[in-house]
């Protein structure tokens, strides 16, 4: 089981498990008997799919996970059991038929064709599954329309889940579900009486409002691919943009989104915060290569898509243990402005996590004088943590962050380009453990001091 599972709320995932297979090769010619590509030298890789992928991703995030899904003793079912066994607890539901298999043939990492087989459907619930649901602290339903959610609908209706990830073949979520996460096309299909002429955000907004009402859900988040997600409580939707646009393999991004949102809600996040975190996680997932890049089940190296922001030291330790790169940046961040954001975004791209080291209120006063900071520490930390590029925030009370850096031991320490080399006392410290201090370009004319000066000069 992944490390630190005891720090996060356990999650029960209910849904339809698939076995996914990728056959990846190269294609440089067409077949002589038909105008189709010849994919040669194929390498085969199998992984969990459907609800099993959502559960697997949540487990690799460091969470205790129980999966309730239809899994038999057919070859695909046995392979799926073997993949999942080291990571989570499986409560199998009886199947009619075999575990569904989805095989993609890819050439140059682009899908050429998909082959589906195995029409197994869940034929009933078990007492073990019902008991697990009744005692669950947090539930995610991943309904691929093969009977698992329907078999347990009465228990789910009695205790509505945190997240319901619907798919076209599945039924509606139970009333009272806290967050439903259809993709854009799925939302259109689930709101058939709507006129979708015009499309785009307007159509997605209207679909979401209809679904909140019809499903009696607390909220609906329509996922929009590289555009992010649209969160609706019935009116005046919130657009949560993706932190970056990636047009790679999106297979599995919906499962990544749902698993992240469910985990955050389980740990006490607000719905809006959970959707923001899920958008960031899904974006990072696609950027890393999508489902095809999910670490094999036997692999111990898996940089979690959702770092633990409550313990910066533990985060840094974990990333180093996984052979990742820890990046740290520091400052007062009193009035967060475009220069800060650009610097932090650039810093995050240098490694696998970004820890922001922020001066305490007393430290800011010693550096900046009376009247500073304008924003107290709690507000500055909250704003920084809301940035998608920031994985954790650490506070130091000294004038400089050497003590804190000695604890975190980052691989890279970032400062804005307005610092001269001589003004980086941290550079020598970083060398002690093989780290590197770097300067990044800073947007000209952006500073908290300049903002305060302009505000003071503005007519009242």
C-alpha cells in the first residue's frame, strides 16, 4: 500500500471495472491489401480501467481504498485482481460473463483502433458490499453502465456519495449526490430536451443547470478537456480553467478528475476547491501521457498527482524518495501580483513539486517596516495555496529562510531576477546537499511596494 494512507480519509469506490490493454508500436506503411496502417513491433501493457483505474489512482495518491466492482475468475478478471492486489481492497460483485476488456492499438503513441470484448454485467449485490458502503466515510461512484451502481442503488440512495462519475450507458446519480462529473458530451446526452445550438460554454452551462435540477444533485461539474471544468449549483456557473493546455492522450483523465475530487471532498475541501484541485490533477495527468503513462501496478515510483499540502517537509521527503525534483521559492508575497504568479509558474515547471517559503508577519515587518504586511500570514498562505502551481506552503520566522531550507533540502531554490547573485546567501547552503540556486526573469515594474504606492496616490 502507498505511504501515508493513514493521513487521508479512506475512500470506497463503487463501479464497473475494466481491463485496459495498450498495444504500442510504429507505423510507416499501409497494408498491401487495404488502406490501413501496419503497426509493427508492438509492445503490450495492461492496466486497470474504468472504476478500477479511479480506485487505483486514488490508492497511488496515498489513500486507503476499497473497490466494489464486478470481477470474476476469468483470465481478464484474474489479471485485474493481480494488478490491484498490492494497492487496495477488492470486494468483488458476481458477474454474468467476463470482465470487459478494452484494447487500444497505438502507432507513434496515437490510437489507430480500439477493440472491445467481454460483456460482463453485475448480477447482484453481496452483504459484504452493502456493509462496506454503509460504514464508508467517503464514496465515489464510477458508473460505466454495467450494473454495479444499480445493484447497490438502494444503499447509495440512503447515504448519497460524495462524487458520481456518470457515463452514457449508466443510470442517473442518486438524489443528494454532492458532486456529479459528466464530460461535456455526456452532459449533452443526459439533457436531451435541451436545444444545443451554439454549443460551447453557454450550452454546457445550461446542461449543467438542467442536470442539477433533474438529478437533484448539490452540484454538477462538466469537464471540458483542455478548457478545464464548469461548476454549477443550478445557476451562475463557475468556470475553472486548466492551468495549462495539453493536447496529449486524454484517456483516463475523467477518472483522474473524479478520484481527485472525491479525495479532496473526503478530506474536507469545499466543492469549488475540490474541482480546482481535480482540474489541476487531470491537466497534469494528460501532460504526463494520460493512462498510457500510469505507472505499472508493480512499480514503486509514482509521483502523486495530488501532493500533501499540509506537511511540506513530508512532501519534499516523499518526492525525493520517488527520485523526483523538489523546487522551492521564497518571499513575502504580501500583495500577490502578476510578477509573483509568473515566477511561481516558471518555478513549478523546473521539478515535480513546488514548496513556497513565505515570511511570517514578524519577519515581514522587520524587512519592510511598519505597516507591512498589508495582508496577514493566514491570508497570504491561503492565496498561495490556491495557485495550481503551488504544492505546499512553509512559513519561516527568521529574516532569511536558511533554517527552513536546511529542513526541506530542495534540489532547486528559485528567486526573482531582480536579485543579484551577491544577494543570494542561500546559494552556498544549497551546495551543501548538491542543490542549485537559480534566478528567473521577473516582470518589469511589478512589486508589492509599487502597488501600494500607486494605491496611495490614487484619487479617493
